[in-house]
């Protein structure tokens, strides 16, 4: 994005807020603060990009993924890299799938419903107005009528359906499930983002996960961040935060970050930590902050993200089109469930390297079987889920003795799918296998996988059991807020980013209502 | 696409009949008689330059938009000479997009046993019976024992109807002409095919003498075949030619305006052929040899795809550009590779008395199956040995190695061509981007490449 003309602050300026991370957690609140007149600086570990730079190539796109090494442990070790965390001005939204379901109200109160999981300290009514604001601002495309929430309206008509979506619609029709166009943060027609920026309609190029080259897909660098910059926010790319300075009372007075190999110190009145489900707890553990509850790094969750693949006689060409243009929420509470929670089903297209690596890791093919199956790429399609993952004391993030290039200890992420996840996976696998059989797929196989990084800095009402309160404010440090998927008390069955953005605006409003402590500008 | 075909010494245009039949609708095959052979037995001009001129005239008379050139044995040397003229800008030869040499006589003097040469120079000068026996000997010496009887008979008939002067001219001078400087290095995408059992112009000679003349060479060996490949293995030859056409087409797609410069740069960097004997930069020679043996089992490559995946993994390791995570049970990536490969060699030595790379295919597969299943035990009395991975670590490493290999394999443009992958061409530079319009089930844009497994082959 264009940063040439932005306002700049000196390290000695006591800015009103430093925001760490420019993804779905950091960008909306940065923009809200800037429009409210606060003097704000965002520190982003990754570089700044212009959309035209993204290649239609999975290997060459690796610059937008978080490639700092993480150690994966547990019975179902997590794949990171191109999956999960991102880097660059815009954070993970540079590579996210832009799938935008809202949380199901029941998912926020899973413990009350099933004595499983964890209730959120807020309800759907608290989120709904923020969902609406976010959807309107970023331009979410969706159906006229959303069958599972008929009063919901999306600002843009649906994106085009590709082959996997057509097949999933047919499968749902055949076995008697409802399905509709997915809520998708991709402009289905030209979308006026601001008076001087129109985001063009999606051209079905299929490379959402490698960075949208035209800005049709919502990412923070084409939505909230330009707004923030227009209102005086400064964004500093390639600035890796690794420490904090505090005063005698414990308040943070400066953020330490490395830029161009040199440590710098940005003075500030408040800090909003928005590094995501891994980097946020890692930074807190590395600096020893905000952890009187002992909950930092705890309850790591990853959505059950089972996929069922099939081969079709006619070509599917699964690289084409927005990858997951169809949704059904019929399995959010399946009648025959032997598990807590539920899942969303979406149609799935995919690009070939990602697909081939899934085939290797998830299907276990090698040798002639592998090479022959790869040649069927143009005939494959999948349906996949995003399903509830219960928090567990056995799943957590801790620090390794190994350090990264700036001396911060690496994260070890321990994750073992539990009984509830296994049952949910089995249920989904069976249902989706039935769907694909209903439309004549052959060579059907199930990929067991997990996605998203959730939990690790739980929000709650009890400071003994949670890291932040329901506004995202640290119980321990009065001028520290956290906003990203780390604060989710439960995973929800919805993909996290829309809810992160809604929480970001909610945190911002809460902070502004409180009457932020403002510094007297030392130089303007 | 027109494919012009040039035959071997003593052959004729009709040696391509079976290949042409199998190339179906993809090509119009135009098989030519070189001067002195087949129906052109009365034509003169037997030097390489004269033959190249004759062929140039015939091609330009056809005035093809896009064409490929295939040369078998003697025909390959002529084909290279024609390609040189095309690359030098001869307008009559515009539109050459690919070249295929089959058991080709190289641009340099052809390696030939001098006794054989002397003997053959004396052939076809006696009575018909003797000539026939000599023709039979010529064909049987150059083809495997399973050559179809009718084709063998046709080849004998071709040898008997050639102009003996052309035969003598090639043996005495054409085969000895040194065109290596004149041909230099051709840019036209080439497929170099060798018969595994060819005595003088087999795989080694082709790699040594032909491949260096092509900047973009792909190499294929046809197993259990000798020198008369279009007659011995017409199906394999046809398939390789069709695949080469698809790969040439894919490279043209990469060069087209549908592909962005950034994408093109990434793909072209990957297209560069691997040196046949890539030295290890990270793992060391021995470990790289073991890794090649492992990866050969994981991704058995098609005869004409020879991407040195192991060397590419090795280079990736030296860069230290990890993929953002690793199994906590494994040491850092490079160490994991090194120790895993040492473990594999140690286990192979314990069982079979040799390194893993020295095992036959069956034993390699069986050991890797144990690795895959997590039951290749490398402990003694339950104690891990130093510098060994245990069974579960090996299993985890093998998953990583397979994922690395398949990533590099699929990302290679020749593999993407094989898959019929269109995603690279989702819109070039500048606005608006073309993207895709026909995205529904069973829909295809007219320009989209087609998977080899879907094509008429």
C-alpha cells in the first residue's frame, strides 16, 4: 500500500497508542483511533507490499507467510508456514481465504449448552452491530437471503460459483441439505472503498491465498489501513517488537522493536497487541508480561478442518474461481451429533502445490500412486469444514530453548486432537463422503487437518482464569490491550477473521469511551 | 501443429507411419525422404548442408505457422542444421517451436566403430541375395529382437531401395562432418531421446554429444530398445513427442501476456535444467546420493522429466529458508536430513551390507515402507544410537522429505504442463486482469492447457 505520504512520529514522541500487528486485529482499531484523532503508530514485522507484486505462484508467494520457525508437537502437530499466520502490512489478511461467516450465537455459549468448552464473556448481541459495520466497510459478498439468519443482509451480491461450488450445491440438493453462496469478503462487483479508491470486482483468478493482485479481496492494506493512514496513523513495516519498557507502576511506557538491525524504542500511552494466536503469547512469554493468571499460551485451539476430496469424470479445474464460494450451516448443530458444537461446510478449490502437499501429508501417497493421482488434479474437488475445537489443558504454547535471529525464544505449540474433535471429524467425514458419493465422485478420501491458531490469551471476566477482560484489556497491565484470535475463549465454528475485526472495533470503541489518556504532543 | 520428420540412414519417410498414426489429431505429420532415400532416391545433395537446404525448401513450401522438427539418427544432424538456420533468422523457417532428436547423430562427428564403417561401405554392391542379407543384418543389428516383422521387412526394403551413393556419402563424409561449432547452442526447446540399449548413440553419447547443443533440453531414455526407435517403440516415441509439444506450448503460455512478469520469472528460474552431476552444497555427496535414491522412490519421474529433486532440496537447505515450522521431535531441517539419511544408510548396511542407494528398487521400497509406517527400528536394546533417528522421528522426517519433494516437483513448469494447469495464466501485468470466465463444472477456456492424462495420446 502507499505509505509515502503518511504522517510520521519520532521515537521520542509519546504517541497515544502503539499497535503491534496490522492484521484483522490491529488494522480496524488503528483506523478507528486515527479517525478519532488519536496519534497512533503501528509496528508490523513484515514488509509493505503492492498488490501487483504478488505472483500467481505458490512458492514465490512465500513472502506473505510467517516463516519464523515454530516447533510443532503433540499427537496432531500443526502445519504452519503457508497455513495460518501471515506477515506484511495487512498481516494474515494478505493470504486469508476471506471467508466471512459470523459466529453462531450458540457457539458463544457452548459451556452453558453442553457443559463443554468455554462461554464467551459477551453475547451475539454485543457482536452483531460490529459485524454489520465491518461487513459494510470491507464489502462482504453474500446471498440475498441467508437461510440460517434471514434478517441478515450483505452489501454485495454473491461471487461467482466455481466447479466445486456447483458440485456441492448439487450434492446438498440431492441429499436434502440447504446450501447457499458463502459470505465472502471479496468484491463481486466494483466496490467503492473510499472517495478515491474503487476495489475492482473479482476476476476468478483463484490465487486468494497468495495475495490478491487487484484488491478485490479484502485485506487490511486495501481497507482499514489506508483509512488509518489518511487520518494520520503511521505504519512502520519490518519492525519486529521484542520488548517493553515499563514504569514503576507497571504501565508500559515504550515498545522496543528492531528495524534494520537496530533496536528502537517508541514511547506511548497505550499498547494494543495484535500479533495473532502464536506471536502474541510468544511475545508475552518472552517478556514475562501480563501472565499473573498463568493463562498465557494456554488452551491453544485449532479448528477441525477436515476435507473430503473426490475425482470427477468431467473437469473441475479447482484453481479457478473464488475457492470456497458455497456454504451450508446445516451442521452447526447436527441432530445426530455425539459431540459438542458443530461445523460449517464449504466447497473447496485449491492451487496445486498446496493440494499436492496435502496429498502427501494427509493421504500418505508416494511412488507411482502419488504421481498418477497428481495427474488427476484437473478433475478433483473438495468439500471441507471449519469445526469446533474444545480448549484443553494439554494443548498449549510454550517457549523452546532455541532462539530466533533476534534472540527471542521460539514457540513450541503442543496440539493433540481430543475426543470431541475426533468425533466431529468422523461425523463430518461421513457426511461429506455421502455428499460426494451422491454426485458421482470416485476415489473419495478424507483429509484430517486442523486450521487457525486460536486461544492462548483467553478473555474472560475472572482475572484468575483469563488474560484479558471482555474489552480485550489486560488484567495485569492497565494500558495493554490484546486483540486477535488469541483472546477467543472458545474456537467457534466460524472462521475467525470477521469476529476478530468485530472485536477490534469493539475494543476501540470501549477504549475511546473510556476517555483515553492523551499525551501532549512534543512535536507536531 | 505440423511435425516434420527426418529418417535414419537407409530409412525413409515411411518409418514414421506408426508414430504418425498415434499422434492423432494433435499434429499433421509430414514425413520427408532425404536425398537419396525412399521416394527421393534419385535426388542428389548428400552433404549435411545440402540436405538441410532441401528440407528448408520443403518446409517453406508448406509455410507452416507453428511447426516442430523431429530427426532420427542421421535425420537429427540435419534437423539441428535446419534449426540453426531458423534461429539465425531465416524467414523461410519462421515458426519453429520445438525439436526432437531420436537416437540422433550429433553435430560432431558421429561415434562409429571404424571396422563397422569399413564393412558397411562394402555393402549393397553385390547380388540381390547378398544385399538383402546385408540389409537384414543392418536392421537386426540396430533394432531389438522384438521388432515387429512387417516393420522389419519394410526397413529392409527401404535399405534396398536407397541410392547407394547416399549411403556411401553419409558413411564416408556426412557422419564425419563436424558441425559442433556451427550449431553451437540452440535455444529451441529440445527433447533428446535415446534408446537404452543403443550401442553407439545410446544415453551416454546423447548426454555427452547432443544435449550440450541445446540450452533447453529435456532428456528421455526408452528402455529395452536400441537404435530404430520409431519402428521399435512408436507408441513411446509418439507419446514423448506429444508431451514435448505440450511442454513447448506451456513454455509459450509462460511467455505470453496472460502471465505476469513475477510469475514468469519464478517459473523460468525453475525451468533451467539441473546439471547431471549436481554437487551437494549442504548434505555432502554421499547423503545426496542417498537422498536421490529416496526421492526416486517417492516421485518416480516420467522418462522425459528429469528434475533433480534431491539436489533442489539440498539447495533449499543451504539457503536456510525454512517453511515456518518443523516437527518438535526433529532437529533443525538440515540436521534432520543429514541424520535421517545416515540412519537409512546404516540400517541398509546392517541388513544388506550396502548403502541405501545401492539397493534394488524392491528393497528400497520395502525399507521406505517401514520408514513410512514408523517401524524402521534403529535402536539396540531400546537405546537410541547416537547420530540416528528413531522410528517415529524417521517417519516424521520422511513426511517432510516427501512434502519438500512434491512441492518442488509440482512447482516445476514441466509438471504443471503435465497437469494441464492453467492458474499461472490468470492475468498478466497491468489492469484489467483477464482472470477466468468459464469456471463452472466441465467448463474450460479455449486457451487452457490440457492434462497429459486427458489428451489424445
